[in-house]
C-alpha cells in the first residue's frame, strides 16, 4: 500500500518545502506579495489557519470565511498546496469568558486565565463541543477545496496544558480509572494504597494528584500522566474522525511537539496520524546540538514505523524562547535542513513564512525576515528551495539502520517521579549519552517503542527502561534468545507497568536475560565517582552486582565508601539462548560508553554507513536498487571520505573519494552493487 506521504510528495512534485503561513497577521495587500515570493523560494506547501479560530468564528456560531476563501484561492492559483489546520489550539477570548470552567487548573489549585494559547482543560465538555463545531464547519467549507492536500490537527498537543488538575479532569480521571481497572480492589492493589493508609473505598474519593503534604502516590501520579496524555489523544482522535468523515482520502497529521518532550506519549499520537510530523528547534548554546537534531530525527522516523516523515517546524535562524536568541551561522540552516532529510524527512518546513511584527514570537526568525528579501536568510531560503527540488529523487526512500534504541514515555515518566534513589539519574540524559556514543561511532539507529518488532535489528539498546511491561520484557528475552544482542542501562527492569517493584531481586524483569542479580542500587552524591578498570570514572550511579552466569566486561576498581566492591562487575555480558545480554551497572563516562557500544555493535555486525572522520556524519537512505549517502560535515575543516564507483546527483563521477567542505553537506548517489538493505520495517 502506498504511504500517504509518498502520495502527497508525488502530488507536490518533490520534497515538501514551506512553512506556517499566517496571513491574518498582515493586511490583504501583502498576500499577493507573499505568494509571489513563495514561488520564487520554491515553496510548494504551507500550513494555514493554526491560530485563526478567533478570526474564523468571531462570535459563537457566527463564521467568517472571507480570509480563508481568499487566501486558499490565491495559493491554489499559484500552485501552492495547503496543509489546513484546525485552529483548536487557540480558543477565542469569547469562549473562555463564556466558559470559565474550561480554563486549566494547576496542581496547587490556581485557575489559569486566557491570554496565551492552549488555555483549555483537555477534558472540558464545553471545549469539546466548541472545537468539534469549529472542525465540522471548517471541513464542510474546505473539504473539496483543490488547494487542501492535508489536514493539520491542532498544534503541538499538550505543549502548555499537558496536565490539568481541575474537578472536570478529576471526574474524567475517575472514568478512565474505572475503564482501566474495573474494580477498586484492583486499583488499590496496583497503586499500593495500603502504604500511608490511602486505601480507597469509593471512586468519588479519588482526585487528581494535586499538591499535598508529602510525597504523592507514585502509581497515581504515573496513571495521571497516562490519563492526561490519553485525554489529549482523545481530542486528537475526535477531530481526526470528523475530518475523515467529511474529507475522506485527505491525509491527517499533527505537529508532534519536539519529540524529546516529556509531556505526551508521542508513540501513541503517531499511531493515529496518516503522516508523522514533528517540530525541532536547536538549543543555540549547545555546541553538540547537531547530535540532538539527529536524535530527534531518528525518533521521528521511529514513530513513523521507519517510513519517511515531515519536519513540520524548525527555524531559519534564531528562536524566540531561549534566554539568548543566537542566530544560526551562515550555512547552518541548510546543514540542519539536509540533516533532517538525511534521516528520513520528506518535507522541510519552518515556523514561519513571514516574521511577525507583533506578538510573543516577533523575534522568532522566519523565511521572510523583518528585513525582507535583502537579507542573508532570504538568500539561504531560496537557495535551499532550489536544492531540495534537485534532491527530489531521494523522496520515498528509507533510512537504513541496523540498531534500535528503545524510547518509552511511561518509562520516562516513572523514572522521574518523586522519591527515586537519585533525582540525578534522568531518562533523557541517559538516552542522549547512549545516542551520542552511537553518533560518534557512525552507527545509525532507529529510536522505537519497546513493543516494536525487534527482529530486523542486529543490536537493541535500552539506556533507560526503569519501567517495563511484562510483554515488552518478554519480547526482549525472545529477541536475545533468537540470536540478538541487547544492552540494558542502569536501573532497568526494576518495576512493572504500575511502578511496583519486581520482587525476587533486581533487575526484576531481566535477571535471567542478564545472568545476574543486583544486590543494591548505589547512587552517588554530587562530586563522587567510582573508578573503573579502564581508568575512567563513573559519576551519578553505581550498583552492587552478583554474577549468576554473566562475565564482567568492565569492573569497578575503587569508589566512595559504601559503593560497589573493588573488582565488582560494572558492565556484564551473558549468553542467553543464541544471543547476548549486556548490562551496564553504572552511569558510564563518554569514552567507556563509546568503547562498550562499539564492541557490542562490532560483535553484532552493525557497521557505520561509511568511514568518516570525527565530526562528520554519514547516513544512508535507499529503496530497491537506489541508494543515497548523505555526508554532513560539522567541523571547520574540509573532510575527505572514501567512496567507490559512485556519482554526485548531477551525474559527475567521483575519483574514489569525495571532499566535504567545512560545514557543508554532500549527497552521493551510490552504485546499485553497494546497496545493503539493512533493517527495514
């Protein structure tokens, strides 16, 4: 079956290119100029209407379509397609005034006010009725409009209202709990409510986990995270169902808030999108932000099931929300954009088309800056549009990855609740460190949910899987028994899906797979570290491990008083069935982690896409006998990469190597004989 994004890009005539277009911020005289400039820049897709609810419905039930009628006709005449948004992320002031109970409430009981975006409780029935009416009216009006090629549902679900603690949310939470557990006895069991005398005798006694006198019940907090994500997902599904009923055949997406956000379960939302789209904004102050970009892109691809995806938002230069809004250096926008393309994006879009002159994001960069077409940014925007058009043959191909890295939102939520052994052992830190080691090794990986089919992968890494379901734990056992190589990070497998400790010895779910028992978790104080047998020092976290069949790959050489015994295992290896299970009983420093993952990938047969010098990334996309090698140079010196029998996209032959200038990107069309299908889902 043809994937929706492939059909869309075929209709667009190439890779999607454009951004958020907000004509309501500008007088009608600017709109024709916008369209002319879009054509000049090579724009073929724009998102329209994201925050336009107050324009489209200025009074309850009174719709004004004049702006959208004009703009959509203008864009269609110019050959520019529209990703039409439901404007439900910004309820109008009249709605909040008429329905004050729809405004969200924080954990301390404070009711938030209108004055920004997403000022609504996800469980509010008043909001649901108003949003559904708006979506229905919008779809009736524009379902058949020839400019509309995709529906954009809401905007960044849960960015500002992921958790609402009002009474309406409390009632919805109780309904969610009844559906999940059926009986109070079951709920009391999984939440462990006999601790601190919290046992419930009536569903009405259960409230959201608001601020209280001491630590809140962790099972309740974890379920409230799940419920809150599900409440927003229910709204996404409701809007999507209306659109599918009124505009069948038009694909649906939503811009998932930068994938490295804790707020909602991105995997769950991705499963209810025809096309997976994400936002990504670099942290300007981070010199390694290009690694975070790659991580974000690989997670987007994982959420898309390995298929191509859309970069719905990123910035041409500075963003507005960082403490110091440093602009991108010359060439950085191109490098960022092509890095996303290398990792599976079939569309490169920005927030936004024309830089705002008023409002909270007027200092956020855009495709058309305040200075207009006489700016460096505009020159780079038009050059990128032309380059993406020349790269159109790449669309539809898939990234080839031989390694999977498991990424799970419930495990993230559970690890970072109150009263864990160490507040310094953080999910995203571990994921970034392990991913960074793979990046340094040149190993491309898919970031996937634990319930993904793991059989295509040569190695599976789980840097932070504190919480794991029984089914997902068994899937890892099956993968390793079948010949796979799995590496589990510290504090993994400790609790079940309800944050209940798995008794019988740590790491509960994985004792047999790893051939060991953790006698005690030994978090380190600030400034403490443990010496390892390779001469490096492990900060933050250690464990006292008893070998039950495993062998030590790395040992503790020394450490603070009360820490692991000298000579105790720090990294272990265990044969399980036909495969190998590795365990990391410490927060390894970068060098040790890179050495370990390099050894595991080497043993598993997972290889880099190409032999590249440090600071240069190589990623391969392919389909059938087509293969493309993207080489991205993040250094300030030219790099030479060996190639054999390949050409550049313009058809020119390469003399056994390709030069990649400092800060540049080169795309190589590989000869069919070199194609390695690798993992493909």
